[in-house]
C-alpha cells in the first residue's frame, strides 16, 4: 500500500472519529505562518520554553514563536529525547499558546508514539492546544540509524491527512538528522539529506530542517537540491561551526533560521556562572554585568510579564 492510499484511509477514519476543533483564529494563524516560509525575508525563530520566554521573544518583535522540546523538558527537570510525558509537554505548549498572540509552532521530537496511530493521536492532542506548526524528526534518542524514510513519509502523510480533515494547514517542519546522528561522510550525509528532504516534501512536509550544517557551500547545495523551504539551525552547542549571518543565509535562499535549545542552554549556563562565581569568590560580577544597564533588565522583565508599568 503506497503513502497516498494510507493517507486517504487515515483521512476517512479521522473524519469519522475526530472530535478536535480548530478555531478560525488558529486557521488564520496557520496560513500566516505558512506564508512566512514563502516570503523573501527569512523567518527567524529564537525558540522558547515557557510563557515568560515566549512573551519576551514576541515583545522583541519576532513574528512567530517556536518551542524547544529540550528547553521545555529541561525547565521541568527532564533530559531530552521524549523522556517528558506527553501531558506535561501539552500543558507547557498550551500555556505558551495562550500567553502570546503570535502563531506558535511546537517541537514534538519524533512524535510521542511507537506507531502511526499513537503518533497521529499525539499530534491531534497537540493541535488542540492551538499550535499552527510542528517540528518532527527522523531519529529516536539520537540513534545513528535513522527511521526508515518510507516509514517517516507515512508519518508525515498521516499528519497531513489529519490536518486536512480538520480544515486547516498545519505547517510541518520535517527534520532529517543525517548530518546530526548518522556516521557517514559529509558527502554521504549530504546525499542522504537531499534524498530524504525531497521525499518528505512529497509526503506533505512544508519545510525541511537540516542540522547541524554551517558551511556556505553545503547550505547552498541543500537549498538548490531540495524542492522545499529550508530550515537551518544556529546553536553553538551542536556541531563544530556556526552558520553565516542572518543576512547571508537569506541571500543563500534559506527560508527559516532557528536557535533550537541554544537560548535555554545559554540561560542555564549563565545561572551556573553566577552560582560558581558566588560560591568560589563570593562576588557578583557576572550577575551585575548581565543586569547592566539596569533599565534594560527591568524592561526585559516587563516584556516577559506583560507589565505596562515597571515597579522596582
């Protein structure tokens, strides 16, 4: 049975049984978010992990909010790779969606399920939070053996059928981890990324996410050879290099740039630096430097909490 037939069978079952409601506002935000991937201006996503960080990012002028699964998990004391339980992830995502006006896309790792039915059921519950997009990846627990590409295409096709049955366009950002976990050479990983990227696009993905890549030539090749908008990651904690600037990536034709878990890791790293300095030296230099100038620190607090008037 090919992907198309599976999708239509799943669509029929979904129409018969599905009770999830998608509001008109959610549909409009989904259309807006999809359009961001087609604009000449690159879409830049900082990736948040809770309501406060999401509100701050939105108040800084960013057009959309993207969650980091690692960041949400870490904020609740869990390691990455789907250790967090789905209800807890849904609760965190719901808070973020309700806390901002911008469209929200959620990182759902490998889909929170062991088979197609479980994954689509999880996605249906996540859609019910009000999100307009998802990230889904083709590796589990960073295993060097990626999910079979046809199996992953079936997942994408089923999620697309679910979205269609709800009458809105869920923006699917399909991540291939050929460069991230696979042990092949750079040339082999590039070939695999292109092959999988085009297959995922045909299955119903809107954007293809490849990490970690940072060399201009590699990024340019991915943009040219994959028939879909491309998402590049800038996260110093992953990979051996940093991608070009936002302007350079835009000139290369990259549609979307995200920071992944980078911002959350930087926040944790700052807490550790302050704690280490205080315990080892009894001084507050790092904390003081970070809060300088104080009006900027106060403004960040206001932006994260939605306060209109700053109070000591």
